[in-house]
């Protein structure tokens, strides 16, 4: 059993999965993104992909790799990862990940839907979820009309660049003409309780997140996280959505209204699941390790 | 209107617009994406989508076709945005365009795929494996990243004794400098269809009746009059 890990060894999700793999008796092949000088890759691709990965610990045939967990950081932020060899190494891994028959968590192409929130939202809607009324615009008048129709609005980034979800306050609305400079995403504010749902193929780990803030990730007071059970229809819909997006691992953001209606906002293709696992004890890393080793 | 989404340095894209009947083809400039008028509604019931092309508001219904020539909005071409914000604004603009181009009902050469505005920006390996899976003979792609050695960029070449031929798919048409054999036409169209694209440059190594897939990509030569005319005819 050969399982490949790619990223930063100190990254909590990657480190946790490595620990779980070792607990399962599997020593993973770890490509340390900070040390590209230790790694060599040679690939030959036609009807199949063959070649070798050479790591400090050993050399393994490409076709003998059974699974991979990829969690690379932005190379531009890693000084050691901006050399020509580092760039070539990253390109080779990504090229391999796109064609290998091995299980890849997650393939780069599948992760791309998250880079356009409105595009991904259409896929979420197609999977049967309710989604918030949404407008992306450079037009201040369109925002006012949208607010008149839907009431309180929040705004956030359109792309995968992380942003803080914020209410469109009266004060902020005085600067609405500024939306002309950059397409801005606004959504009807959905009142309710956040849930982060981690899907590991057919396993679902739901966490209820209680916070007074519009964006609990930036809350001044730490949110309260508790393990919870989803209604079976919502649970199954989460599994189907992750499968439709070709994501064996997904972090799905839901919110349930006081009336019991479930909305889906986003699917995160590289979730930092350790935050939720630490708070609730949910065995998410163990589930991912079982997925990688073909046991679960 | 035929809309071209391209970098301002793309002379071929500008030439395509000039080749079209006056006013019928326009270049989308990045400044357009910083102009009041863009509206993308998640629910069409909330309103009609709108865009701004060449500084003019336009509805989606008025767009007859789109050609996309770049994978993303380049931050360095956003001179009207303060430098510290250019990467973010470029990402936001690209994200909007991905959704907008995906939704348009007119022909789009090519629709966004995997976050890339102009279609699947695949490495050579993926094209070669796709060609092989379709039953085409293919030149293997070799790639190497070894410390201390110059990285080898994968560039498959024609085998000895074979001639390299470029065949371009534009919609249902296949264009080449000389008329290609039907088997080559079929191979190119099958590959484009399997990749979900309507505009594709392919290279095959040809010897007599034999052909071997070499490479494919989105870097179509617009300077070829036949390609430009075929695109404009699709609008």
C-alpha cells in the first residue's frame, strides 16, 4: 500500500492524516513542499502513466501508488518553492494527479469549481439544495433594487480568495457606487445556524456551529461547535453533491433557518477539517485515512 | 455582437474584430469589468443579466457568440486598479466571467472549464491519455523534474519519418493548410468533442494513411484567415 502526501508537514490536516495512516500501519510517502530539492519525478504518459517518484526515504514506481492526499500551499508564498525545479516538480505532480488511476483527494481539476462561487452555486442548486438569492454586479442601482426585493444583504468574494462575510450596513451602503470598480457578490442574508458538513465519500460528519457573528471564522468570541445529525435527506444530498463535484473529500457549508429550511452556500474542496475534529472529536482524519488505504 | 475576451496585447484578437463587419465584433476590455452595468443573478427571476462590452451596456440576448483567448484576467493589465488590489480584483473578475460565460446560450469558443476561461488548460499528459482512450495512437509524453538537472518540459514530437500536421477544429469544421484525410478529420473532431471544446488546435504526425496524435491545445492561430472566418461565421 503506497499513499502519497503532498504539502507542508506541519499543516494540521496533512499532519493528522499522516498520523492516522501510521496508526493504520501505513507509512506514507511525504513530499515536503518546502524541500523540493529532495524530490525527483519522471513520468511517461500514453495510454497509461508510468515512471518514478524518488523521495529521501525510497523510490517508488508511479504505477504502484494507490492513493494521494494533496494539500499544497501557494508556491509563491514559499521561498524555497519558487525555484525552476520546484515549479517543475509542482507541474509534474499536478500532471500526474490529472491522469493517474489512483485515488486522489482531491484532483486539482475537481477543486476548480470553488474558484467561482456563482458557478459552483449553480452546481449546488442542480444537486437539489436551496441557495441564497445572489447578485454579482458592478451596478449600484442593481444592488438597491436587489435589496428592496430581498431585504438584508451580505457581501463576500466572488472567487476562491478568502473574504470575511459582512452585512451590507447603512454606512457601507453609502459607498455602493464603489462596486463599479470590482464585481461584488451580494446575497440575501439567511438567518439561521451554520453547519459544516465533512463528506468523506459515503461518510458524513456534521458540526453545528453557533455564533453571533455573520462569519464565525472571524468571530471575536469563539463559536460553539457540537457534533450533530443531519436529516437523512440533507445527509444524502451532501453525499450526492460531493460525488457530483468529484470530490471524495468535501467541506460543505450549510445553514438551517428557524423554520427548518436548509441552505447550502459553498463546497470547500480542501477543508481544514482539523478545526472541527478537535472541537467535536469526530474521527474525520481516520475516515480519510481509511479512504486512502481502501479500507473504508 | 461577437465578443472577444482577450488580453489587450493580443493583436490577433484585435485583428479578428477588425475583420468582422463594422461594429459587429468587440473586444471585452478589463476596464469594462470596472464599469457600472454588469449584473449576474443567481435566480433569473430576479432580473436580466447584463454586461458591458467596449464601454457599452449589453444584454446577454444581444451577444451572438464569444471567443475566449485567455485563461484568466491578468492582474498586471488592471492599470486602473491600485497595485495592491490587482490580484484580488483580477480573481473576482475571472470568477464572474466563469459563471457568465458558462451561462450564455450563444456559441462560446470555448466555455470555461476547471476554472480556466478559455477551456481545458490541460497538461500534455491529459490530452495524450484522452487521445489514447479514444483509440488513437499517441506519442508518449515524457516529463522529468530532477534536482540538479534542467527540467524537461514535455513536448512530444513527430516520430522519425512522419510529417507534423496542424489541424484546427472550429465548431463542426476542421481546418488545415491542405485538405486532411477523413480519418484525421474524424480524429480531431472526436478529440474536441470528448474534451468538451469547440475550438481546438491539434497536431498529428502523418505518414501516408497513418496518423499519430502528438499534441492538442487552446493556442489556435487566429492569423489564419480560414480560422477567423469560421469563427465569425459561427456568430
